[in-house]
């Protein structure tokens, strides 16, 4: 009786302790989160935390999500839950500086009108049906608005970056200043070879719509303080004072996007009609060395896999040009915000970048060649008449060459002793942020866009993502250090990597055997058909005993092969089914069994202790 009372009292105490823990967790630990995901999907990065901590004035975020209309779209609902949870994490981190509203804009409601007023995109579920909304609108204290029209499912890994970018653009709404220093006629000029004026590059027009542009002279000796990003295009033979100004700008935290080139076909000033090419190269060897990289001198990249087709001769026949490259998605870094969303980038007579041995900076390739590539001597392109010659001469090295790279980390000044008249400059920096591209021709109109004149207005029709890359890079660099540090997140929906590996191994193991059996089966069926065929259908069964025995043998062989073939195909999925069975056993049987055994062991231990 005494043991029963003790046991009853113990159970009561356990129940009270359980109730107390739940009450404490509900009220005392309401803001505590434990993120056990491999890529910390629910943990804000330090950059986002810094952006939220620096908010001076409150802002409002309105998350428009058609919850009711998407009940039959599980993939979108799963991602919407992820977006909602991350927005709530932003709200918790920012406190009273950020107000979050979650709105279900049902058809013909005031909420739907509000979503349309913000400029959010409604995507129709079916022709003539209702539209679904899945976007975000933000408004700061001054009434300025920024929106994400629709959260694209294929951009899930950049969710935090896009949210932080929206918050920062509302906190600091003024347009960033891009300082442009160009050795080419990007603002229009006069083509000496064609002897006619040229319009401004469409790239500059695109940049001007998003940024404030400040043009800089090639002999500038100080980059203005208001410049957020410095854009260098074909910096050819810059004077020492300008190189020093660029050096100091980068060391004091300025961001740089530079396009250099071993052979700039856009540099028409380096040639005259009927004359040899003088020098069409641009490079920053002193600065690059200080930043831990170099452009391979006097070499142009050729690539047989990504070679573009160009028209040649009077008949305009297509010819593959090994130095004019159309770089697909798998040539672009999928983890960097500047390249991840792009599909195709085209370049012409581009160079190659490589990190220097012992460099302290981090060299991250953004655009790379295929393995079917090799360097060509730059002199080869001065009088190149037929691009077919390059394809015939191509001997791939098996190496993937880098055409564009991001450079970050600690760096030294390229002018440790300063220059004449300027001796007290910065000597080093803890972290620089530079993007280097070894091609300038990719920025010209002919390499990415067709421009049509519509009643005096130039309408761009892009066919490659060259401008998108440049603008993405500028947009990323123009952000604060906190925004740039916001990492690419993992995906909430993870692939079954173990299952994929099992499938690949099974295919390697069984596919060859399956093909051999298929061939053997086809041969057997052919021999059987030859024995059974006859010109007179009434005499099909008039076979000699030997022929009848052969037919019976082939029939049995055919059945045996088909049975073995079915077994091979079963084996392709047998390991996956075994894995599924193991997981089911672990989840359904083993875990409860272990818990039961643990409870029994504790009960026996307590009984012996009190016995």
C-alpha cells in the first residue's frame, strides 16, 4: 500500500512538473528557437541581424498570400510557410521597428485591391479563373514602397537576401551612386573604322534607370566619397595617380566592378582602316597583384563546347567561333547572387583569371569555361579571317578557366610607399570586395541585345543576360557590407541524395546486363520468327522434328531471358525499397521500442533501488 502511494505521488509530481514546464515554455521561452536544420534555414545571418539593428525608423511589411486559393498546391504552400516563418523571424529581431501583416487577398476583396495597388502580380490558376498572390510589399515611415511582386520557387536559396535587400532599400531609399570610368565610348561617340557616330551603349541606359551615374575622367586622382561602386570598363594604360585613387578607394571599403580584356574588339580607337591593330588590351597588373590575382597576359580563351555560331561569307553560312562563347547556366556560379538567376552570358575574345599563389584574398570563380578549352595567343586575332581555323587548332587542356571572379578578404596596398605628393594613404584593409571580369565586349549591344527604334525611342530586346549580370553585380556591391554578407541559403525541399546515389549505382551495375539481355532476347525472337515463317500459312506447323525441337528450345530460352530481364529491372529498385523498409522500421518500430525499453529499464532500476 505504501509503495502504491509512493508511486501515485510520483506520478502526480511528474504530471505537475510536465504542466509547469509547458507553462514556462509557453510564457518564458516563447521567443526561443532551436534550428537543427543542416544549413540553418531558420536562423538569420549576421548580416541580416545588422541591417535590422540599424533601422532608425519603423516600417511596415505586408505579406500577401492566397492561402485559400492554393489549397491544392502543396509545393507553393510549403514555400509560403517558409517565407512566413522567416518574416516572423525578422519581426522578432527588429522588435517594434518592424510591423508585419499577413493578408489573404480573396477575389474581389479590398485586400486584393490593396495588393494590386502595391503593384503585386496576381498569377491566374487557370484561364478565366481566380488569381493567386504570393508577394511582399514594404513601406517606410516616409511612405516610400518597395515590393517583391512574386516569390519565385526556383529562387528559394536567395529568400533571405531578397528580404534583407528590400528592408535595406526602405531604410536607405536614396539611389546608390555608380562612378563610371571607361576607356571605351560607352556614352556614344564616333567609330573611326566605320566613320559614323555611335549611340550610347544600352547597358549604360539600363544602369541609369537603377543607379545615379557619375562619370569620372581617366586622370582622376581621388574617387569621390559619394561613390558607392566604381565601374571600370577597359581601364587601359591608366596614369599612376588614377591607379592610386582606385587602390585607396578599394582599401577604404569602396566596391569595385571592373571589366578588363586581353583583346577588346570594341576598342576601335586602337585601329585604323587598312592598318594593323595597335593595342586592344587593358589590365590592372599592379592592383591585381595586390589583390591576389592576375589576368593571364597575351592569352585569349577558346572553348570548343561553348563556341558560338557566327555567319560568314556572302552566303552567311554558320561557322563556330571558338573565341566567341555562349556560356550556359552550368558555366555560372549558382551560389553567387550576381549569376545564380542567369541563363546565358556571351563573351568575345575573353581572357583568363587565376589566383596568385600565397594570396590572402579569396578567389571565387563566377563564370568558367568548359573542360574543352585552351588558351590562344592574342596575336592570333589581329588578322583572323576565318574562325573555323580556331576550331581545327583547338586542343583542349581539360582545365576549366575562369572568366570572372569575386575577390574578397584582407589585402595590401599596391603602393605601400604611396606616390609622389600622396604618402599618407591606407596601407591595408581587412576586407575588400571586388568583381573582375576578363572581357569588355560582353557589354556591347551586339553581344546581348537587339535594339529597335520605336518612334525615336530605343527599345531593348535582350537575347542574353550580359546586362543582367552587370546590374546584379552592381546592385549587390552597392549594398552595405551587411547585405553582401547575407549568404545564399539552402532549400527547404531537399533532394533524396541517398536515393539518387543508390539509383546511379544500380544503373551502373545492372544497365549493362539489361542491355545484353535485350540484345539476346531480340536475337532469339528473330531466330524463332525465321523458323516459324513460311510462304504458305497452311504449312506453318509442317516442321521437321528437329525444327520443332529448335522452336521449343527458343521459346523456353525466350521465357527464361524475359524472366531474368524482369529480375534485373526489379533489382534496379530493390535497394531503394530496402532503404524505405529500413526507414519505416526505424520510425514505426525501433524508436518506440527503444523508448519502451528505456522506460522499463528505469522502472526496474527504481524498483531495485526501493526494494
